[in-house]
C-alpha cells in the first residue's frame, strides 16, 4: 500500500508543482517516505525542491498550493477516509538554502488519519 500511495501522491504533487510554476512540465518528482519517523502505516511523503525565489509570503503560497491540490484531487476523483481530504499538506517551509520542503499525507488509512489529527492538535 505504501508504494502505491507514494506513486499516487507523487503524481498529484507533480501536477500541482507544474501548475504553480515551480517545476517544468518534463520534470519528474520523487518523495521520501516519512513512515520511518512517524511509524508503520503512516503515509506521509516529503518533497524538497530548490526554488529561485519566494514572494515573501509563504502563507499565501501555501494557501494557493493547498487550493490547487484540492482542485487536482477532485479532478482526479481521489477520495480519502470519511471526513478527510485524500491528500493534505502537513508541513510547508523554505530553508536557508532556498529549498522548499513540503510534507503531504495520503489519508488512505487510519494510521495516517491519526497522524493528521495529532499534527492538527499540536498546531492549535
């Protein structure tokens, strides 16, 4: 299930990154699985890409990314567990090297839903 979820998530994130103009249309995307950190069965994938510049408002960039992610998930007819979106951005930040880091949960099982629930509690 992890490999299939990772491939599905990579495909969708690639489409969002192309729409956002963050990668070229012929560029592939690959993620790192974070289950080693968060535990068995948690379907969270991490992306890192170098960006030339940020517009200074990372919150606005994240909001637009999430909006485009939801639109593409809907167009692809992806479904998550009841009460959850199929894919959810759980972290979005730029480091000192201007690398954009995006963590995305594929909410296809209860372990990942619990992870998202726990992350949301910590952020409140």
